[in-house]
C-alpha cells in the first residue's frame, strides 16, 4: 500500500474522522491481484474537511469532480516512478459516506459510524466490491459475505433484491459480466436471473458507459466468457444485436461450429489490445447477411466489404473515435486478402498489401493468425506456416523500404524540369506508373536514370489531350 495512504489515514484519525479503503482495491488486494494505482476511500468527513485534512500532504492536484456525491479526487507523484515512466501518478478518490442518515454531529458512537459505513457498502454493486479495509490495521469490514464469495469465485448482487439493484443502475448488469470475464468468476443464479429479466433496461444507459464496459470485457483474460455471457443473459441484443445474429450461421452444412463460436475463438486467440480484439469480434460480422447456399456449398460473398461498413456502424454507435473506427474497418475489409496469401505472391503483391494496410498491418497479420480455428491439426499447421511466411516476408520488405523508401524515383518537380513541361495531370500519371514499377520490384526507388527513360517513353505515348504542351 502506498505510504501516502497510511499518512492520510493517520491524519484522518488524528482529526477524529474515519477512513477506509473500499471497492476494487480491497477486492484486488484480497485476491493478490496487481493493484491499480487508483484507490477508492470512504470517510465520514465532508468534502471541505477532506480537503483541509489532505492539504499538508503536498498533492499534485486536487479536483472536486463528483463533489455533488461527496467525492474528492487527489493526485500524488508516485515515489516509485521510474525514468521510463516519470509521470506515474497515484490517484485517490475519497468519498463521503453515501448515506441519507448521515448526521454530522453524531460521529462519536461506533454504532452510528458503523451504520454509515455499512450503508455505504450496501449501495455498492456486488458483495466482492462491498468490503472495506482499515488502512492502519488491515482489518476487513465485510457485512455481506464478500470474502466468502471471493473464495467461491461468485459475483452476487448486494442485498436480497438483485432486480431492484439493477433497476437502480442497469449498467451493473454489464459490470457483472465484465467481472466474470476479468476474474473468471460465476454469476450467482438469482443475480443472473435478475439480469435476464432486467436486460432490456440497459437501453437507458449511455453508449459511452456500455462501450467502456465492452472494452474492459474485450481486454480481459477471458473475453469469450464475457461475450458469451452478454449474449446468453440477453444483454448484447440491446447494444450489439449483430453479434447475436452470428449464432446458428454455419460455415459448412452440418459443420458443428457456427460463426459465433468461430468468432469467440478468434477473439480469445487475439492479443489483449483493443484494436486486435475489436477487429477479431467484427471480422466476420457480415456473414449472416451475406450467407448463400448453392447446392450445399455455403458462401459469404463480399462479407469483408459489408463487414467493413457494419463495423463502422457498430463502432460509431458506441461513440468510438474516428481513427479507431477507420482502422478496425480497414482490418475487416482486408482480412480475406491476407487470409488468401499463398507463397506464389510476388514481392509486389506483398508490398501492395502492406501499402494498403498502412499502420493496420501488424493487427491485420495478427488477425490472420488468430483466424485459424480449425480442429484439424494438418489444417492448423499449414495455415500457421503460411501466416508465418507472410509475416517474415513483410518484415524483410519493411526493412528494405526503411533503407530505401518505396516511392517514385522522380518527383513532380524533377519531372517538370527534365521534360520542360508545365504542371498538369501528366505528372500524377507518370508518378503512379513509376511507383507501381517500384512496388513490383521492376524499378529501384533510387534509379533516376531508368525512371527518366521510362517516363520519356510514356510521355510519347500519352494522348495529346492528357499531356500538357511544352513550355517553349
Ligand atoms: P476496476 O477499477 O478494476 O474497474 P472497481 O471495482 O474498482 O474495478 P470502479 O468502477 O472503479 O470498479 O468502482 C469502484 C467501486 O465503486 C466498486 O468496487 C463498487 O464498490 C462501486 N461501484 C462502481 N460502480 C458502481 C455501480 N454502477 N453501482 C454500484 N456500485 C458501484
Ligand atoms: Mg476502481
């Protein structure tokens, strides 16, 4: 525990106020999970008093966000910050008990204080998140059996009326799924039933809050568990029905794995980055829409193009930023091209693919690898070998292009000078032709002499209307 928390706890005690660590930090420390730099604390002191007490501790910043709810956010420089991460910050959020029965002048008796802490914990979402810890003694306050549920790996709503708890804040339903994915826990049955019956109320929640939980599910160690739960409990249909439609769509007649199961495996196979996992989730999203069956042959013609459009729709709906949307859409659009790789591809074909992929190339290659979900060992080996070969060729060509960048050996100015011509559309035409020869490996990017010879030949063949007449 950071020293600053101990110092703050001592100051609160000296001023005769209580202070406890609450929420995720308590849960994670009992689990032995890496504790995040953010720590939530709760106290009977009001925000003004909180600020007075922490004033002498030299915080880097104090903000009053959420003060309406009694929250003060405090930033400290992290003494464990390293040269590589000098801006490491400890963030503390201290919240005044959330209790209607809070009486400022009856702090003394333990009972009243105990009630207040308990009421604060009662308002939290799940028993494993509703424990408090005294920072000075390390003792745990656990009125709802959070420790037992932690040991049993169970996510259970606080109190006896889970439906009401979800009605208070429907996002809690998706949080339950998120914790299941992050921690590998099971959602207790009456809590799960309540989610099923209240799932429709998720429609009241902002797209941003849903997006953030979805991202946490995708980044977790068990994204497929989270996505399956979101589908089974009836939540997904309210924010991403397209994912549900993948169920029951089979890649081959009588083939056991449907597109949903295939997608779950690809997501699980992908590295835990937002780009890779979202691309995996959306790569086959248009298969239900493009399904066709001709005499027992199943096709998904153009699913990558329609999928690229659908991916944009879905990510826009969830209010992602434009560069992210464009990148995922490009990966979806190009994934079949990469999957179609065979060793016969010329360097030119590989270079073209690399140029089209741009900065999405690494994730595109990763997706192609994750997309191998066959149960047949021989197929897996063959596909993995191809994927590794393409990876290696891209690596070599990238190194090469770092030494000599892929571009036309002559730029517009040089062309105008050499041929004494005015600027005009002819420049683009010639440059594109020269560039395409460079991409194909037929012309070195620094071979100006050969480029001039080719350009000269081309200029003679250009129709008069397209070329601009000589200056003189
Ligand atoms: P993490 O920070 O790892 O995402 P966390 O449990 O700390 O997990 P936060 O969103 O930081 O989650 O919230 C801190 C605590 O506040 C939770 O542990 C929980 O006790 C409470 N809490 C958060 N959101 C809600 C909510 N929607 N309803 C009820 N209690 C909540
Ligand atoms: Mg937290």
